[in-house]
C-alpha cells in the first residue's frame, strides 16, 4: 500500500488542499475531460437524459470518481487517503442534506396548510406581469441580505414567486432566474453570509472592507440585471392576466384563504433574522404549518386522506397533489415532500465523492497551479483566478472549494503584484460564489433547481446577475478601474 510520501497537505478553514508531486497536468485533467464528455453526451445526445435512468448524472459523477481513483493509484496515492478526503467532503454537506429534507417537508406542509396558495392568491392581486420580474429580484435581494442565505430565500419567497409567476403565465425559467439573481446578490452582500465571511478570511482582508470593495462590481451588475428584467417584463406576453378572476376563484374555493396564514412564513423569517439555526427555523416552519393545516384546511386534508394526521404526515414525507378544475393550478399545487429531495441529495453525495477523490489525489491543486503559472500580468492574474473558480465549481461541485483552493493558491501572487487582498476576495465572490448555481451537478445548482422546481438549463440564461458577475470583474481588471494596491 502506498505511503503517500508524495503528498503535502494544507488545511484552511476545515478544507484540505493537497498537492501531489507525482501527478502531471494531463493526468489531473483526464477525469475532468471524461466527466465533462459524458455529461455533455448525456445532455445533447440522449433523449430525455435517461441514459442510465433517472440517476444518470449521479452515475456519471461516480464514474468520473472511479477514473480519478485509478489515476491516483498510478501516482502512489493510497485508497485510504482518497477515502479520507471523500469523508471530509461528505461531512461538509451533512447539514445541507438535512436542510434539503426539511425544505421538502416545508414545501409539502406549506401546501396543505394553505400558506403557498395564500401567497399566490394575494400575490396575484399585487404583482402584475409588467413589474413582476424586477420585483422578484428586489424582494429576493432584500430577504437574502437580511438572512444571509440564498438557500433560505429560495425555500421561502422563491417558491411563492414561482407559483405567482406561473399563474400569471410567465416562463418559470425567467422567474427562477430573477429570484436567483436577487438571492445571490443579497447572499453576496450580506455580512451574515458564510461565503461573504469565508472569502476575506482566505484572502487576508476584513469583512467590511471586502463588502465595500465588492459594491464596485456588484452594484453595476445588479443594476444591469434589473434593467434587463424590466425590459423582459414590459415586453413579454403572458396568458395568465386574462384568467385572473377564475384563478382567484378556484384558489378561494379549494382552500380557506386568510391573512392569518402569513404568520407561518413570518415566524420562519423572524427566526432566521434573529440568527436562529436554519435547521431550527425550518423545523419550526414545518410544525407550525402542520398546526395551521388542522386549523384552516380540514376539508383539504380530508380530501387527501381519511385521517387528517395521515394527510399532514404524507405531505411532509411524500407526494401531495391537490386537484382543482384549473390545470395550471394542479401543476402548482403539488409537492414531493422529503422523498422529492432524494434525487438532489444523491446528486450532492455523488458530486462530493468525485470532488473528494480529485482533491485527495492532488488534481485540484495541480490544475489551479498551472493556471497560476500563466498569470504574468495583472489582468492575467484576475483571469486565472476567475477561471479557477469557474473550473472548481464544475469539477469539485462545491462553492466552498471554489473559494478556498484558488484563494489559498493565488494569495501570494496578488501580494507579489502589489495588489491589496480585497482584490482577491472580491474576485473569489464574483466568480466562485455566484456561478455555483449555474452548474447542474454543483450542490448549489442541484439545490436551487430542486427547490424551485426549475431545471438549471431552464434558468441558466435568465440568471443574469450570476453569469454577468465574472465578466464585470474581468472588465474592471482589464480597464484598471478601482484596482486597489497595497499601502506601503
């Protein structure tokens, strides 16, 4: 069994960065090339993406991990070391997996309790198609700044906005793109966000210097995003406005609609604002929604099961479908419960296995170091950082690794160029944090598509803030706008 004498390990904020002196670039890239080729073949050439059944992407990720393990064995990396890194990765997503289960339960119980129908009912009367998309951006940005979490924002107001927009006849990809744009703007600018704290810690600057410096690229990006969504809202034809009275009547006849139902989301958001743990806040939302279901929606529960308690438990655990005389609402009033989150959870676990092996054999640091070696100019340094973050979001399938590894690798290079550390921390966020949601097999992409019920391919183009951000940071670097230098 190899002793891994060729490996050196650095631990940063709980994340291991492993270097392997035996591994060359082509060997490091081999699992990546094969993974991307299989994923691309599946997406573009296999009808309905059913190459290996429902879990095609998971199997492809595990296959990529197997190839990476074989490469590691040929380069004197022990299986024990690879398994250790897989375990570290899996431990890092334990809480997110629990949150996913709770989000599934939340969606089911908020449906049968009437919370989501009430949000749709009142939202239809307030948000018109002409302002809906920019309003989505602003609402989600405010909630995300307050909570520091794009995930929580999507699991609460994001779900409701998808429902309201769908009823108005808007494309769900547009709605999801607007919600994600606002949520990630808020997540990025909030001092409560974990990534917003992680990036300056890795780069060597303080939190509020980092946030102030981010406004230089982030504010123009969100303004461009709002202008685009305003134009889309004003020019997009919708089919829902003419049928509004019928939709409102159907919702009102199916559920007992009352403003009291807003107590449930208000309590959840209030708990999050008071820095309550997400698991506690979401669990409270599930329990409170179950109580409200018994109080307000007795008829709905009886229509689903002979036992009201069984109907509530089923809504939290498995599929729930509430039938109305409106086909559009039938699609909206369905939820998968915890069971509906299993596909996403399996994808996250598969991604963590692949990323763990790639990190364990030293492939991630090898690829990043090669990018660093070609950064001979200031712009080249910024560009290499951006591409490292984008690549690691795709390869390691985790936004934290996409911040930690390039941050550690490029820190000295920024210092050698006489650049202040906030340049690095901002670039890590502009390209690492926000693009994670654009990768279907990344933990963020898998989560958002599962919670919002919209595929990454459907919202990718419309997540304007997320894919414009890396271009903005590169533009500012190329034009030397507000590039902070080290103070002597």
